C-alpha cells in the first residue's frame, strides 16, 4: 500500500483537528498541506514504530509548532490580565492536548508522543486547558437540531458546561427567527434537518447578519472535511461524547472572545 493510500483515511480528521487548533479552515488546511508536502518531498518522515495516524499527527505538530509560540508570548503584555488575553496566553500545547484526547480520541500516551511531552504533562495540560477555558468563557447558545432527543442531550450538556441555551430550533425559518430575536453567541447546528432544510443553508443566512462561531454536528464528518471547498471550522461527529462537545465549544469560543456572555 502506498503512503498516500495509508494516510488518506486519516486526512479528514487531521483537517478537523488542525482547524479547531488554529481557529480557521484556511490556516488549518494550510498547515496540513505543508506537512503532507514535506512528507512527499522527502524532507520529513513518519516516526517508526507507531501507527500511521499517530505518526501523521506528530509530523503535523513538527510543522505547526514553530508558529504557535505567540500564544505564550502575550502572557507578560500590558493587557494580560484581561479575560481575553488570559485565554490568548493559554499555551497552544495545552489546547492541543485537550483536542487530541477529547476530540481525536488519542490516549494520553499517544498525545504525549505527538506533542513530544510526557504523559504526566499531558494529563495536567488537559486539566489546565479546560479549567481556564471554562472559567473565562460562557455564552448564549442557539441549538439547531430536528431530532428532539439529540437536541435535549445537547441542551443539557451545554447548560452543565455553564452556558445558557437561549433557543432550540428544528427548521430553517425557526432558527433564523430565533437568531435575530435572541442574539446568541454560539450556534450548534445539525447538518441535516430533514424536512426542515439544510443546516448549512440556515447557518449561512444567520452568518450574513451576525459574526458568531458555529459548530456543525453530523454523522458523516468525512464528507465535510475534504479541504476542497469552504467547509466548517468546527465539526462534531455523531454519536458525540460529552468531552468532545466540551472541548470543541471551548475552542470555538476561544477564537471568538467577543461572543462571551457578559458577567
């Protein structure tokens, strides 16, 4: 099996991770391309003795890490005591540890190898990252989901995380109306609303009026992680785990501090 065939199944999920880590599709995909180009050109190689997926993520980090230090550099800046700058000062490696374990389902040992830190450091980084994000960010959430049980699960989960669910909508018209009336700071949207329309179309209309972070939820994430067109930055796969939702919501709000709920 060729290198391309070996790595192809893992690329959609590496894009998901890279987008969540960097906060944008453009930046995330660019770093993934750079890692693949280095690999195919022979400038870099996958680590030996580990599964290809682990080696691929480690290579991505080797390419990306040199540009991540600016997150740490703001800690001593004049405005470092504000909530937004405290979040910006949160180590990129701590957020990476959280995403690798909670979203990408790597073990702490695998995450440690990918980031090149000890498993003990990874465990502490996960706790520190989630504690900082949860303490500083709380938002008003609009849930767009046509399956009542899933909508209820999401509502309970985000409420337990400290956010306020301001509305739950199951159709395009209802979701757009609720967005205008409630002014949410975060949207959780199912891709397929059945007879209620397309979640992507709903969100496009909402984003034409508001600049707010959106997390899409789908049973088929690989179809929306091709890197060939404008695609979601934040994506949760069904069935989802609470820690996956928690980590993804935290990352989305991390890159959109204006969406915080006022204290």
